[in-house]
């Protein structure tokens, strides 16, 4: 019984099963001559060294490099045997990883392209969302806890509007402060919540308004200044435009590749699947 618990025995049994499966897949046929040889080159070693250096910010020692090469060889041999035994078939993780590698290969080719200046200027004119500054708001607020609000909020709003009191003498106080200058919507959203930020940008300038609700409670708000969005100079946003140009080219190249591959492999789907494919629906063959 003790022998049955030995890890070495388990390893030998598993190895025997793998070789038996392999023999059953291709009985009576010597595939050694047709199988591509595993070849590890100096370029492979250089690549492993470069990857190590990028990760650890120093070159590997001779011992570390030797271990990298051995591990690479081990992975290559085991991966080939796994594919020979069809262990990759039906594996979602492997399929997704291979698809990612194809996408990375394509993206790398497109990413190194240098965008023409005329196309960057066209993108500058076409995409104001990329080149404009965010609108900014400056305001003063008086804060009330929800449980302390009630009639106090309305009474204070009247007093502030008439100028018979000052903000510092009213409300419950807030650690964030009373006055805020040149805030964009995202910053306000991070501080008070999205609904508060959107409401403040819709308030009139120069008078007290509210109450405006936030994640903290209720606020009376006086907007003191509002800066509309402005287009930044082309030179300032050129790199951002170049990245967007490359992203658009990557998406277009991936879509073209996908169309070509779908034609190559003649994709067929059942009728119930076709509605999920969107723009790709016209490129598939429908079969019950």
C-alpha cells in the first residue's frame, strides 16, 4: 500500500499513459523525420536576456541566463508534445492566449508607423474632444448635513442672496473647504459625486443656488466663474493625436484581418447565433 503512494510511481504511470495515447494516435508511423527540430539560437538567448533586463532592470548573471535558456528549451519541448497530443484542443485559455499574440503581432506592426502630418491635422479638426481643454468652474459652497438641513437651508439661501449674512457664518462646515477654483467635472465628481458635479456646471454664474445634493449632504452653491473649453495648440496635443491615429489604424487593421480570416476559414453559425454578430453577421454562413 505504501508503494501506491509513492510520487515516482504516479509519475511513471502518467508517463506510460501519455506514451500509450501518443502511440494510439499514430500507430505504426514514425513521425520523427517529419517533426520540425527544436532549435535554440543565439538570438533566442539574446531575446531571453533582453526580457529579463526589462523586467528586473539589470542583465541576468551567467547562472540566471543559463536557467532561462534551459527553461525555454523545456517549455518548447513540452509545448510541442502537448500539441502533438492535442492537449491544446478545446482549451479556452490557450485559444485566448494565441488570439492575443496574433493581435499583439499586428498591433506592433501598426504601432511603429509614423503618422503623416496632414492626417494628424485632419484628426485635430475632426476630433475636438481630443484637443479641447475641459470646462472649469469656480464656486463657493455652504454645506449642511442632511439631518441638520430642513428649514435652515431655505432660510440661509434667502439670507445669502440678500447679502445679510456671509458663507463663513452658515452651515455645518466641511473639511474639503468652502471655496474651489478652476475645477473640472472629473475632479468635482471625485470629491462630491457625479450628480453634484453635473449640477454645479449647470448653475448660473454670480448668484446663490441650491440646495445641491452630494454624497456628503446638501450644499448651497454660488458659481463665481465659468471657463468654457478651448482648443489647445496643435503642437501641444500632437503626441496625443499620434496615439489616437495609431489606435484607429490598429482597429482598422484588426477588422480587415478578421474579415480575411473569416473568409479563409468559412465561418458558419446556427440561425440563433447570427443576431449576436452585429456587423460580422453578413460575413458568416448560416446553417441549421
